[in-house]
């Protein structure tokens, strides 16, 4: 909210400069987001006294004046008719830049010298009035700057009031309390003196039908008011806080709202049928035309202020157009009430209306404020609109009284970590309006009702701490037992995986945790029951992901605009509904490989190499790639190319640890990706389980090994893995390694060529022994796999 | 006498080797001084005829001289060999670009998270984790956020549609609302339910806010939470830990400033600023001329939160502290648009 420095100064008596005050408020109370100096544009306009008026010799409509501006007397030519000798008027001296941009220069007007200008309000940017020169109060000081005299030179504080202090500090009095407390002074404001006069209204009846939503309603009738423009000082105060002046009645209610934080409303009594105010819930479908000109259809959720027939206002939010104050209004009904915060918030959200009133009510204000504010507004209206109080109605069934909190100042110091003298703490609390009893640091604190936020001992400790100044609390090392922190194995493992993948030339992406139904459909995941957001940002972000792949495919599509080939991965959670209170969250590592060219599944095998290297580096020995075991429960199956995908398994572990494969080309088409994309998806927890192996040293071979090559022809259903396993099995423990070095298709068969490395741990193999092993291997391949050995 | 002779051979050999210029010279030299028929070999052969005392003395000397001459010979051989190598003909242009093997880039948030984790674990903090999809209870109620607090609105929090319950599930009637956690703080309560103080934990993790994205706002955020609970944990301790952390993280001495703030789960609550990492506090455009950068929220754990977690009221004291990884990363690397972070754009990712 915007606060006028002048007004704060007047209330609090502070002598601090705006900059100093800003610094202290920021450290002790609230962040001051900005300072804005105003009134600077009228520099050069001073107060002058008209000494003489004579007719202009050459122009009927002009007059010559002599004006005393303190330092000198100026000759000024003026056309306005409302001036008279002895008046004080604003004089724009030579050199002044007017708000319109006009610069005042010494001139001759029809042969007469004129060194300055007498100003009307509109010329000064102070309103639309051009009826004549702005005549100032008689006591205005000659030569004084106009801005200073009108208190236009002000500094506007933009203060970010914390939500838990909105109930008192969205009013100047609340902030003034802060200022005096910061300056170690007690606040001098006759708060308790604001008591309602005991005159019961004969013309107004109030019925509060819903006491839950309206804990207090003070109504007052004022007669014979004259609705007109407010005095200048009120208008400028409202303007400084960003409120547009309307008329003196409305302005008075707004002024008091600014002062005390209690919103008020004024009805034209003539429009309140039956002289009766009813505070009730709206009927379903009831309609009202609001002050801002919009029409609203109400529901039973909404509390309204009604007369015997219709709603006059939406309680705590905005008044109705029909019952508002207009220039003919003579009798007014003033409302100063307390409405339920939650109800006001729901109503204003529902109706899409946010007002200065709702901003305050929805922060739960003190019902005792209603009385104080009513007293102030009556005072002001009597003063500026000539009205007279007819009487008052106050419905306040459950009176809120100050409450007491026990406070142990030893504990306060222990929590703050600073030895604040008890006397100092007591002083701080007193300066914030608390009553203190008790001794030796065992206090009983009585909290004023406007400090709705203070409920516990710790709330009081915060008051002490912040006013004492957090910067005065010394930082101090902690004294704690030296225990080694438990290692988060999963995090540590995940970090290790990321490091390895970086080494394998994978760049890491972070994606959102959701995607849309269309993405799911495009990825053949549309049938899967996803968790759904009730209020997504947009339909494209409605489903909680069950796979990282859809968003990664978008990354692939986007990056293909700039890169020809790349590897990316993401480590993130997927969310599966499981019938429990919370869904199952699993951490997944998903890797994607994109190559510039792919002739014979290079992309797939690059991904396979990465998966093998990753598991190898993690110490997982026996990883193998198995055909999809297409269980119907395996709902993610549709993502993959049916002929180019596999499950990743580890010998000795049940089930799979992930998938590898090319993404189904039909899906890639939907994503407009014209490359092959091979991906690896690993379940982090399972991967970690697989990697939890102890490495055991294996003796380095002392005896030489020999290499033999073998070429075979086998049916297309025979897979390399099967051949290699068969060779090892037949090798009687002498096969050290088998590696494929050539493969090509030959008619309906595949031709393979392998290096076979043979050796024993305890001797050099004799050539006869080698021949015998090779013979065993060949027999095994022929008999068990139906392979044909090529010579 | 014999000794003199040996030393004489040494002097002569070392003198002679200097003038050797080619392989033939080397051969001659070796033959003359180290060969089977050389004087030195002759002396060594004749050792057996000497007295035991002389044999030892002369033997040691002769062997040492032989060694010295051999080394001189080897040195000369290397010298002649190297002199014949034409390095100049092999000169290359070292500025020719090499074909890089390349390397992958961990995401900027992973990098920042690691740095933070390392600093905290070095101070004895444990890393804790919790679910990203949370119960309303842990995200709000247990953290002392009032039932009707605006944060629970649809505008601020992503809520999940009720899951179609498994008919066999016992909890199918439980009307517990589920949401995407709006902060990492629910982990505080989950951790405290299972552990007794004293402890020090950090919670890095993903959080979600239902707000429109722009250059400075993201609906998906990564937060970092620290929680320290014990007997006398106080505001001064928090200041110390915060100063230590930021000084290490930014690699320069930084000041911490606490300002009053309000979060329901702490009391007292603070907003904390660090002295501007760009200007050091003198004031510059980065800190809007205030000398301070706003980093996050903190405070002393509200006793109501301890009670939610099953502790006795006023049995412990602690501080909680949270900040955004994105903001730290943006400050550290001077990134001006938060949306780049989860864009997946390699032109961005490869810069870190």
C-alpha cells in the first residue's frame, strides 16, 4: 500500500528523513519497496499577496496587478475576474515549468510588462477547476512554495505489508505504531478515547441475520449533510494513497479507512427502503448493480447488506449503485462493520471484485475497530459536510476483549540467541501497545485487540526480536554432537549416474512433470490411467507423467532445429495411480540418442553401448538384453519399435531394470521427428539394487591365451547372444572371451564371424587341447543351434 | 701407485670422450677404455693378486671409475643420436582445431544442487527426500497453514482430481485431498515423524506453484530446504549457518541480513538477503541500488509444527530455511529468463 510520509510523520511524530525511515521500516517491520517524491513539479510556484489591481490600458479583459512574493513585488498581467486586493494566490514565477509543459517567461502583454502568472487550479494540475485563480487561505505565508504550503511535496512510501499484519497496518495508525516502537517511543494517539456516543437511532433498524459472517454492525444516521467536493487536504491525502476523491461523504469514509484500516460505507438513507438494514446471505440468483457499474448475480455464499426488499451492497466488498451517495443526498446511513474474512474472500473471488474494503476484511480485522472508525468518520463528516448525527445502532453480540499471554523472557533470549536486557524487551512490547505485568522475566502480556496476529509466546518473541533488530543478533556457531550424517544412498547413486552419463557425452535436461492428453495419445499412452490435475495451467499440462519419454521427444524435436546429432537424458519422477492415499512415485533415468545417419541400426546400438557402459561403470556385471516379454500389463509397450526393442535385465535379478529400443517410428512421425530415436529407460531404484555388488579381485592370467576365429551360418531366428552362450558352454571353462567381428545376411540365413580367445589359468594350452576344445564348440553349434560351420 | 694409474685413466677417458664425434669414435673409445683388453679391465682382472686390503680398496675405486666412464659413454651415445633427429621437419601448427571427443553437460540445476549438497554435507547435514505429490495435510495443515489460507486456493496450488480408488483398498473412503507440493517443507514433518532431535537435514526437491510463467516466474520450481532442530538452536545459529553457506557458495565473504517476514510454519519468520554478489553491497543495478539481494525465507520452527510431527510443545527449538535453486542459479550465472531452465534447449544446457 502507498503511504504519505507527511501523514505518517504527523501521526507518529517521527523526525527521521524518508530514506532513514525506509531503512528502519525495512529492517524492523515491512519492506519498503519504493519511495516516490511528489510535488516537485510545482517548483517555482510561490504564494503571493495581491497589493494592487488596475485596468490594463490597452485591453478590456485584462488587469494589471502588483503581487508581493516576499523577496520582491512583481508586475503581472491577469485575465481572471475573481481576484481582489489582499488575496493570497499562487504565483508561477519566471522560469517555472508548468505541469502542461509551458515555461513562464518575462513578457510584454499588449505593451505592459508581465513577470509571472497567477494560477488557476487546473493550470497547477490540482483539479479541473478553471473558474478562476486559486484563492488560498488568508494565513498562507507570502513567498512560501505552494507545494510546501499545500503539503504537496511529499514522499510516497510503497510498503509491502505482510499478510499477517494487514489487519492493523493497512491503516496509517498501525504503521505509526511501528514507527514509534522503532524509535523507542510510546505512540501518542487517543485510540481508547474513540467511543461511540450513546445516542440510539430512531430512524434506523439493523437486523443481523447471519452473526457468523457479521460479528459486528455499527450503523449511524446523519442528517442534513451537504454533498460536495472535499477540502483540498482530504483530496490530496486520498490521492497520495492512491484513492480517487469522489465527494466529501465517500472521501470521509475512505480517509478513515486509510487512517484506521477499517472499511466503511455510506448509503443514501432515502434509498434504504423501510429504514431497515438487514445483513443476510443473498438468495440464489439475486441480482445487484454494483457501484463500478457491473451487474452481479449472487448466491447463498455471498453476504449482503439489504433493505427490506433488495440487496444494497455486497458485504465487505462493494456498495450498490442504487443506494450510493449523490449530490441530492441529504440523509446518510454510515456503516462500520466486521465481516467474516473467509466469506469476504470467497465472495470477492467468486464475483471477481477486489476492492480496498475486501483487501482489509479478508485479512480478519479487529471488530473493535468498527467503533473507533465510526467515531472518526462522524467527526469528519460533521466538520466537512455540515451533517448532524441522528443516532447510532451497534449490534455486537460477542465482544472481543484483550487477551493475555504468558511470556518467559529467558526463553525469548534462548530462542533469539541474544542476551536482550529484560527492561529493553518490556519497553519494546509497551511501545507496541501491550500491557505488561509480572516480574523477573516471567511476564503476562495483555495484547490489544487490533493485534489479531499475536496469539502465542513466540509471536511476542518475534516482536521483541524484530524491534530489537535482527542485525543486532550476533551470528554464532552451533554446538552439536559430532555425528556423521547418514548418507542418502539414492541421491548419491543418482549423482553418480549423472556423472557417468556426462562422461558418456549425454547432456542433461529437466522437463515438467506433466503433459497433455494429446501427448499421451501420440505416445500410445492414451489408454493408461494417469493422475490428473484438477486445475492445470492448460490442457497440455494436465496429466502427471507416467513416462519421461513424451517430454523428451519434444526436446528431441526442438533440438533437431539446431543440432544434427546429440545425446540427452533426464532423471525424474513418474507418478502411477495405485489406489493408495498417495500415488507411487518412481525415479526414472531416460536417455535418448539421435544420430545424423542410421543405415543399420547404429542409433540403437549407440544407445546399447551407452547402457552397457553405464552399467559396466556402475559395477553391474551381467546385464543382458532380452526380448520383450509382452505381458498385457505392460502398458508402456506401445512406445517402442516392436522389432527394435528389448528389456534390460540383470543375471540373478527378478524382472527387468528397464527398457531399450527405438521409439516407434509411427510415434516419431506424430512428433514430426524424421530421425530414428533410440532410448534407454532405467528404473533408478532397480539399477541401484543391481549395482549393489561387491567387486572381487580376479587373478591376472599368467599363461598366454590363443585366438581362434570361427565363421558360421545360422538361421535368422538364432541370436548372437545364444551363439556366444553356446560357445562358452561347450568350451569347458577354457573360453576366455568370445567377440563378434562380422555379421551379414546370406540368403535366408545369417553369417557370423567370431574371435574365440582360449586359455587356462594354470598352464599354457597345448595345441592338441585347443583343437579338442574347438571341436567341442563346433559340435555344440551344429547340434544345438543347427549352425553350419564355414571353412 | 695403482690408484694413481686408475685416476689417470679416468681423467684421460673423460677428456677423450668430449672429442668423440661419431659411431666409429664411440667404438674406439669403448674398446680402449672398457674393452676386454683395456687397461682398466686388466687392473680389475689382476685384483686377485693383491692383498685383501688392497683388493678391496682398489676394487672399489676401479669399479667406480668404470661406472663413471660407462655413463660418460652412454651420455655421449644419446647426445650423438639426438643430434641426428630433425625435429624441425616434424613441426606442426598447434592451432589447428582438434576433433573433440566431447563431453556431456549436467543440467545447471544439478550443478547448483551438488554444490549446495556438498557444502551442507560437509557441515554434517543429512539429505532427506519426500513425495512430490503430497497430502493436503503435510503440505498445509501440519505446517500450521490455516484451513482457509489463500495459498490453498486453486489459483496458487495444483490439485489432483481424486484418483479412481481401488475397490479393494481400505482407504477408499478417505477424503484426503492430494496436491502437487507447493514447497519442500512437507518433508520437515515427514522426517520429524520418524526421527528424534537433534538433527540437521537439507531437502532439495521439486515444487509446484499454479502461476503463469514469465521471465521471472515458473510453475515448476526446485527448492532447497534446511531444517535444524535441537535443544538451544537459535536465530544466531541460523545466521551463522547461512553466512557460512553463502560465503562458500559464492566464494566470497558475504553478509546476511534478516528482515521480518511471515510464514505460518515459523515464528519468528524472516526474509533473508545477502549482500549483493555483484557490487559487494555498495549498490548497483543488480541489487536495485539497495546493496542487498533477496534470497529466501527462514525462521524458527513454529511450535505448532513440532506438535503436528508428534513432539511435545516447547521441547525443542529449531530453524527452517528455504530458497529456490533457480534463483541461486540465475544469480550465480546471470541468467535473465527462468523459462530457459526447463526448456531442454541444448544451446542453453551446454553453457554450463
